[in-house]
């Protein structure tokens, strides 16, 4: 199938809402970290990619039309080159707002590391610690200044490095209109999907999921 849409935004920038919106617009299935946690067979390929052992993007995204959230967003630059016809959507929010959300959810999960996780989630969580700490922040996953610097650098790169019209900087609070205009899709009836606030995060990713 190949990716037609690459969601380049970091986790906690509305990525589940974007996934739901893309699928509603007929651009799914959309890959998301939820897909990895729900499909243990995906973990070895993602672990290998994170550890620098290479990635077969066609195989990894077999059956998917779009992607949002980590781990895919970590590889947004590689994916943009590999799928040159794919449009890029950078979900973003003010950096302090992003940090507040990240620190209460993903960071807390990785630092406290709940006991009793299924083995594949344990493996993937450890890979994500390396992905964010060593590769993205180049520090610890709870280093606020390093995380904010990496976030801002990523936003700057994704918004300035590609041909005009290929990248949409998108705040999910803006709803359907800018997304549909960018993708050339009619605006659906009904509200833009909203999901995965901090409380929903722990339902989706906590040890009792």
C-alpha cells in the first residue's frame, strides 16, 4: 500500500485524534503506538529500527495507509524520503504545554515503569526509552530542557525542510477545516474526534490495559 500520510508530531500532540480523523477520512488504517502494543509481532521490527539495525518500511507499514505518533514520528525524516509522495502532518502545540502533557503521561510511564507489563510491551517500552533518551533528547527521558530543545528542533526541521505544500502544521484544536483542505477531502459531518487526554492515556497504556 505505502504511506500516503506521515504524522510527524511527537506523542502528546493530538496523535490519537489525528489517527481517528485520518481513518474517518478514508486514509486508514493509521499506525500508532497503540498498534504496536496491540500487535506483539510488530515489536521486533520496531526494536531493530530503533537500535539502528535497519528497517524495511514496506514490511513495517504493510496494510497501513498512514501513520501518527511515535515510534513512526521518530523516523519522520526517513519516512519522508522513503515515501516521497506522502503528505506530512506535523501535529504541534506550544512547547510548555507539550512538556506538561508528556511529563504526566509518557515520561511518567517510562520513568516509573509499571510492573506486570506483558513481555512485548516491556520490550517496546525499553526500546522507547532508548529512542527518546539516547536518540531524540540525547539525555534522559525526564530531562526537561533537553526534551524541549529536541521538540523545538524537530518542529523547525519539519516545517522548513520540505517543498511548499507538503507539510501541514496542525493543531487538532483547529478541527476539520485545515486538515481537509490540506488533504483535499470534504469536511465530514460531526465534530472533530477528540481522544486520549491524560486520564485516557492510563486506560490505554497502563499496566491493566
